[in-house]
């Protein structure tokens, strides 16, 4: 029996991978209808800091992992006393907080974009000496995802207003960069000798949410090698065990780190259809102390996210017409979420093949058909 903290779609794909390998899974998630909870062997419907639930986890399973960086690090520490927990509380506590994450990266000489820590109103006063940070994005240090917890600002006054909107909780102010491209590295690591890396992924966002991923990324060899070098260094420096993703900006010809995810990543979903061992298989293998391995079955893939927006295309919730886009090498994955909301990830489609340009065109045609019908 393996434990999964978090019941979203990433947890759901983990449950599928674990069950396929013969494990049972207990999911902890406070949502009665969570995507992973619905297919788990056991669903503990309690909050992530509920001591009774954590004790139950301890008695039910041998090893625990997570799908969601906002699990309190104290929960992981509590479980670490009795169970295998990976990734561990140390790595998660760093990457779940943007201030700790950026400070950690700087301390390891890993390039990050220009930023200023905003802890209180005093740090905002000091900004008047730092006008060249604007235009900028104020991001809450914790609990943001899919572009949530971020406000774009152009002046000291706008920053103060935004900081008040976030109830004066610690934030970072990031200079808004002109991005040439975004890429990510998804890797799985057991130890320094056993670390496997998926092909570099190119990511396109809409309103701060991942929209489309292209594999392999269409970048030059130098940028590719640099992103992979940096991601590997981060994993080694954190002594990371499990699946990790690093998001990069390519900006004025430089590769810089945007953020780290201590879990499988939306951009790694192509691996479900394009590889023998997908990112969730690796999560199971790392957690259970087995050897990792990637075998590719397709040269190229394109992944299109399906947001609730398509369900709501005519005002009321209606399942998109997937029957109109089905065909060989079109893989539709739905997460079994009852309620569609704007910006909510409801599923994704992966196209596999051997010609990137054709796959991108096909993804755009599929998008159009789903929107128009
Ligand atoms: P999340 O936790 O929501 O993924 P990110 O910090 O990765 O938060 O921001 C989401 C997206 O917003 C990024 O992938 C990028 O497209 C855009 N973005 C974030 N920070 C910056 C920045 N400093 N400059 C330009 N674009 C940014
Ligand atoms: Mg991100």
C-alpha cells in the first residue's frame, strides 16, 4: 500500500500507474470527489494536517509521496519518522515557498530573473529606489498555481495595492521578462547514479496557464544542454528523490530558472502516451526503491490542455465533442471533475507521431473543432 498526499489529476495518474504495477494506494485529500480519491483503494477524506488521518496513513502504508507542493512540510516531517517519504520535507519546504526557492537557487549560483523580496510595507517603500524592476509581477510566496496568486504591477503604488490584496502575506516582486520561449525538464531521481531525464519540453501558456507543450522542444543544442545541466544540478543539490520538474525561461539568449515543482508536471503528460515508462511510473519506481528507466516509443508529441472554458463554450456546461476529433494517435484524457470552471484543468489531449509541425497543426485543428461544436 502506497500513500498519496493530494487527490488532483496528478494523484489520479499516480494511482493508475501504481495499481498497474500491483500496488494499492491510499489517497489523502479533503475533497470528497477528488479525481484521485475516486479511484484509490482507500480515500481518507481529511485535511493534510489532520493527525488522526496521518496516523492512519502510517498504519496503512509503507511509503508516501505527493502530487501537490502545498502539502504542509510539517505533515511530511511527521510522516518521515515512520515511513519512506519522497520527495522529503526538506526539498518540499524549499520549493513550496518562492522566497526560499529563489534564495536557494541564488546560493547555488543558478540563474534566476531579477526579483525583490516583499515581506512588509517597509520593503515596498524601499522600492522607490528600484524603479527599474517595473513592469513586474507580484507573486505570493506560497499557495499560488496556474497563474493564481499573481498580480501584474507597473508602479510602487500598484505594488502596495496588490500586496494589500494578498493581505500583506510575504511575496516576491519579479521583473516582467520578455520571454523568447519557455521550456521544462521533467526528471526522476533515486540517487546520483540513477537519474533519468525526459526530452526537453517546450511550453506555451495562455493567461499564466499551460496551454500547449511540444516535445522535443524546438531550441538550439546549447539551450537544451544548459536546461538539462541546471535541472540535474538542482536535483543533486536538493538530494532529491522522486519526480521533479524545472520550469525555465529562455530570455535574451539566456536560460534562467522560473520555478521548481516537487512532483510530476503537466508538461510531462506526453510521457503517458509517448513513453513506455511515464512520469507517474517513475514516481512509483522511485518511491518503492526500484530502478528507473525511460523507453520512448514516439519521436514527437504535442499536448493540448483542456480547460473548463471549452465545457462552458455555450454558456452552460456541456461535454466537448471528443467524438469529432478521435482517431489513431489522438489520446484524450479526462480527469473526472464534475464541475467545469474557467481556467480549471479538466483533461488533456496528446498527439504522438514523428513530425512536430504536423502535430502542432493537428492540435490547432482539434482545438478549433472542440470550440466550434
Ligand atoms: P505558476 O505557479 O502559476 O505556474 P509561474 O511563476 O510559473 O506560476 O507563472 C506562470 C506563467 O506566467 C509562466 O509560465 C510565464 O508564462 C508567466 N510568467 C511568470 N513570471 C514571469 C516573469 N517574471 N516574466 C514574464 N512572464 C512570467
Ligand atoms: Mg509555473
